[in-house]
C-alpha cells in the first residue's frame, strides 16, 4: 500500500499521477489541457472526484453541470458521462473498487459523438 503526504502544486503535467492504491480504492490526480473527454462509462467502478482547478462542463447521464474548483462529484458504475474542459484542469479522483491501471474498465460509447454535436 502506498500513501501520500499531500498534493503538491506541481501536478500540472498532463496525465495521471497515482497517489494511493489499495485493494479497495485507487486515488489519483488527473491533469490536462483544454479538451473534450468523450462519452464513456466504467463497467466496474464508481468514480468520485474533487475539482482542484479548471472550468468547463461535466455531463453525467442527462444532467450537465458547470463545476467550479472545490466542487465534488460522484458517478455511479455504468453511468454514461463526458467532460469538456475550457481551461487547464486538475482533478483528485477516486475509483472504487480499485482500478487496475493496466486494464482500465473505461468503455467508450459508440455514436455518442454525434449527440455531442446535435
């Protein structure tokens, strides 16, 4: 089991940094530039998040939100979701049960891109 002492201010390189990984939960910081995360779902995991910085929209199922830094969110297993970031972002995320980073359970949703442009 790994542990961490806190979140450094230098987590700005786009990507994912694992902070904690156990049999029951994976915690990581996801960072990126303005971009679109396409419609997808997670077959086996609940996803919890805390927006550290950034702006844009998060659509979970049929509900679209405009989270601000300091906002938490929860996405139930198998729930379609997408995000559009309009600025660089950092999100503290938890996946439970543990996410196998070598075999992620993220499933892209075919045909959803057309829905984004309707």
